């Protein structure tokens, strides 16, 4: 048992961003532990052996190690902007498209050198960029109807998805500036300019586990 909940997080991870956004809007208090993905703390791996961030550990020791579940947990406690307002399948469809369909294309576009042969090393993969753009047409269409995906203010679908689209947009900034998806570009700008996003992107030092004191005999 500890006094405070703990969040193991990595600043630039989009999954950790969505968890931090929900925890922050819900005003949940927790100890932020910034980790290096190359050197994950033992305490985090003990809590969640699968080794992904975010990991949320409740004061009782109960662990939530999936970003969407952390979002839902935080918002179930306090949802001041009614991010959970949508009770239809529209939210889950955006989230499913993002996590299952868009994310693999994002990874292979952005990190093409991990997947392709040496001749292509360092290049972005334009086939995956095109496939990702095709998926984002659903975002573009929704944003032609309202300022955010489901209404004129943000809700779960926006918060759960924009951190990934941020990564996509940042991969080739000059290309994104040509506005291949104009509504998505404006929506992303609004999300990135928000005070909430600025708060969750504050830079923090890496968490250092406390040094074990050995009793001298
Ligand atoms: N399904 C997980 C995915 C989390 C995830 O894959 N996070 C990445 C960082 S963005 C990670 O921790 N990868 C492990 C690693 O890089 O070692 C969730 O939604 O929380």
C-alpha cells in the first residue's frame, strides 16, 4: 500500500499521453514516474511484466496497464467535461480504427527503416502514409460536421486519437503543412494548443528508484 497512485509514463508515448490527459482532466492525484523505455524500472516491471507504458498503480496495489482502461477509470471517477457523453458506437469505432488500423501504418511509415531493406533505410514509407491518410478521411469527414469528432467540444474519441495523429503529422512536417487533410490539421492544432496538452507535456526528469539503505551490522 502507498499513499498515492503512481503513473509510469514516457513523455512522447501517445498511449501515455491519452492516459495523462484523462488523469489530468479528472484531477486524479498521482505520482508521475517518468521512465526510459530502454531501461525500465524494476518496480514498473513488477507491477506490469509486459513492459509497456502507461502503467497506473492504485494505492491498493491494483494495476491498470492499458491506456484506454486508465482513461475510462479516471473519467469514471470524475468527468468534468463529459468526455464519456457518447453512448453510441461512434467513439469505439474511432478508437478501434486508431489502435488497430492506423497505428500499424503509422509505425511502418515513420519507422520505415525498421521494416524495409537497407536500400530504403531512412526513407519514409509512402504506401503506409497513403493508407493512413485514407483512414483519416473518417476524421476529416467528422470534422467537416463539427469542431471536434463528435460535437463542438472534445470528447473521448478526440483525446484517445490525437496523440497518434500528432506523431503522424510530425513525421514529414513540410508535407503535412501542405494540408492533405485540412480539417484534421486545424483540429490537431487546437488539441496541441490546449492548456491541457501543454500541462501533460511538461518535461520531467527520469524517475530514480530510492536507493536501498543497507543496515550496517
Ligand atoms: N496497448 C498498450 C500499448 C502501450 C505501448 O505500446 N506503449 C509503448 C510506448 S509508446 C511501449 O511502452 N512500448 C514498449 C517499449 O518500447 O519497450 C496501451 O494502450 O497502453
